[in-house]
C-alpha cells in the first residue's frame, strides 16, 4: 500500500518516515504501559466471560 501511495504521489518518503516514527512511538508507549501495569489476579481471568 505504501508503495502504491508513493507511486501515485499521494505520499512522500518524508511523510512515511513521520508516520512510521509516530506508530513506533505509540507502540513503545503502549508496551511500557503494559510492562509497568500490575498483573491481573488469577481469579479475574474468567470474569465477565460469557460463553
């Protein structure tokens, strides 16, 4: 998709780099949040599961 948008001049290499940087930053923040969060209690594993 990226290549097609570049071919059609709808995207520039600079904008691709900005988008990739923003995505990587969000992923790093989400990973840090998950790692810093306490683990759930085992008894909560099946809470609110309806199957």
